[in-house]
C-alpha cells in the first residue's frame, strides 16, 4: 500500500469517546471506523484517513466479509473496542448480552482474522464493587459488581483473556469520562437540576458524599495513544485504570458548579436517605401509573448514596508513564463547563441529549443484514420470474434480453434498495435511478416494464421478511424502509419516462444499451450498497481506474 500510516480499527466510532478519538488520531493513523450509525448520521466529517464500516457488532455473519475488506486494504495493527451498551435500568436486558458479550466476542474474532498486534478493550470501574470503607479498586481488583452492565463487562474481560493467546490485550477500566460540554449523562442530569429554577434544585441526597472518579476525555485519549505507542514494551495481557486516584463528591461538584454559574456560594439542603427513598418510590409509582415520564433517578441508585469510590491507579501510571493532567480535573474544568452551559445552551443540550438517547436498536441494520444474506438467492429468483412468467404482459420486454442482462438490472435495483435501507436515506434511489432508467428507456423499455421489476422485487423482499421470525414483527419498519422506498423508485421511474417521452422521439432511441457504461454505473451502485462506506478519495480513484471486470467478492452478478 502507498499509505504508510499504521492502521487501526475503532468500534463505537460514532459515540462520544469514538468521535473524540477520531479527531485526535486521524492525522497519525489510518482508521477503520465501525459503528451502527453511518458516518453521515454521526456527523463525522470527511477525512482521507477515515474509512467507515456500518456494522452491528452482534451480527456474527458479517465478520468474515469485514475481515476480508480490511485485509485487502493492508490490515490493521490495533483494535480499540469502544462499542458497548449501557442504560440506567438495573435490570438484565438482551442488549447487554448481544452487544457487550456477543459483540465483544465478534470483534475479538475479527481481530484474530485480521491478525492485529494488540486489542484494547474499554471496560469500566463500575464493573468493580465499591463503597466499603476500606475497599480500594486497583488494577488487580475483580470485576465483581452484580448488576447487569457490570456482569457484561466482566464477561467481556474474560473473553479478552481467552483471546490473549492470539494477540496482546490491554483491558482498560474507565472512570466517568466527561468533556468541557459534560457529555456524561448522570452529571448532565445533576447540572440541569442544580442550575435550574426547579423546586428541588438545592437538594442533595444523604450527606452529599456520593463520589466517583472523573476523567477528562483529553486524558483518556492520551492514555489510549500511549498504549498504542508503547505496545511493543507492554505485557501480553494487562489491566489498566483510566482514572485519577481521587474521587469528587456530589457536594464538591454542587459547590463548584453553582459558584461558577451564579457567581456566589449557594448552600444546599441535605435530604435524609429515608426521605430520598420515599421520594424515589413515589416517582416510580407515578411513572408506572402513566401519569408522568420515566424519572432519571432509579431505585437502585439509592444503594450508592454517600458511598465513595476509592481508586489506586499507581500500576497504570508506572507501567505507561501516564497520569491525569491536573488542569483537566473536573473541579478545575468546571469554569469551562459552566461557560459552555451559559453561553451555548442549545449546543450543550444537543450534545448531552444525543449521548443520553443514543439508540442501540437499529431496525434498518437488521433488515439490511437479512437482505444482504439472501442477496444472491433473491436476485436469481426474481430474475427467473421476470424471464419465465407468462401472466404479466409487460414482462415480454425482459424475455427479449439475455438472462445475464436481466440479472444485472435486477441486481442494480436490489443494491439500490440495500443502500437505501442501510443508510436510511432514500435519496440514493432518486439520485442513482436516473441513469438506470435512461439506459432502459434507450433500450425500448416502458415505465410499466421497469415497474414490473420494481414491484416484483418489493413483493419478494417483503414476503421473505414476513416469513422470518426475527423480522416478521417489524411490520412498520418493513413498510417504511422497503415498501415506501420502492414506491419512491416506482414514482420516480414514471416521472422520468414521462419527461423523456416528451423530449426524445422514438426514432432517435437506441436499440441497445451501452454495456460498458452500464457496468460502470452498476459498480458505483454496488459500492453504495456495501456496509463499507466513505472511502478515501485517493483509494476511490484507484478503484475506479481498475478494469470493470475486476470485481471483489462484494460485487453483484
């Protein structure tokens, strides 16, 4: 490869930590970004060193294809596995297993196939029990907390240990990561209460001694970069702590935030634990009765009132030569947080709400992966029906074509549908159906001929999705992502044909299509339908210069 930059795989690239990591590392490394969201949806700006792979890591079937794609582009030396699921319910949820356990196993398997040198796993200090007076968390502490998220992170750490025979592994237990815009949900909720006009804005639970450790995003990125830079000198398997030793209590945060925001000291009111518990019970009862929205405060949080997390990260500092920067401590950064809160309230709100409401369930990817898995079978079946069916009069147009040309046409439309479903953007159909329809028009097709293929694809795809137990229940999404998209294509075909019929006389129409051009158009549509998006400009140009017959395993028939 001409590109000599070391290559890295980053999962969870569209999240808060992932976006900041890309911003810091994109000049030094070539990065394969993996996320459920597309780069466009995540608002990741184009960069020559960033390639985007839209993948739900719980989908095991895609591993081999993604590994092949990355290896063809020079492979990767490191994986930074940031993707994970968390919400503020204490209960077990399927997503903890699908993403945090099975997803981690799938990414580990991807790393094995790509033959990376080191796998960096984002775990959490929350996986360790804390709060006992003499208990201090260090790098050797067990991941023994009992709630669902903690158990899923423990399982992830165990999987990393098992895969350490294939490559080096660094497990990193994160503190609460924040930025100058906050972007840490519990802290955001505290700030929006304390700095508001709500009646409870001056209340603190217990003695205000609830305390955890906070680490600025800049210090976390520096830690990740340090592990990559010093990888050869590090152990085959080790655990590090991304945290300062000291924790900050809610009382200290309240005093600092209110002083910076209001310019004066404001005395809080301490509410006894019994009163807090009664209040939590009432809020929960009101929510369950349907009279109010779900409260952020959950009953399980009661158990952490006045408990303080104690951390000793001395081994991490000694092994890596890294330490949190004093000026990035949360108390010293409070002035920056409050300036952003006061001067840019809309951006503050948008950044924090986006982090709070991030979606783990992405139905379009479920549908996309199902359609991608059945692609060859579906294209062949639809092609046969177009050629051999006797009932529909319009199908006679396809009987005049060679079977391989009919298959190319069906494949083109099918890939346009894949691109639309994957991205959630129907403009793909509108933008690229133009040339496809013009070629068909030049070959003597009518709008009805074209729409026979579109209708048949729609019918076959919907029938297949409704026949599958995993997608049958997604009726509204099937209607939105499939049926409406195909209706858009159908209407657009009719619109283009009407316009062409007015402008071009029958005698001026060609009797055949320009096959080399048509193949080039297909090649572009194939790229759109892949999960591997946002190629670098340099590599895109190189691929476009290749012979049209030089296709990869992702090419359509």
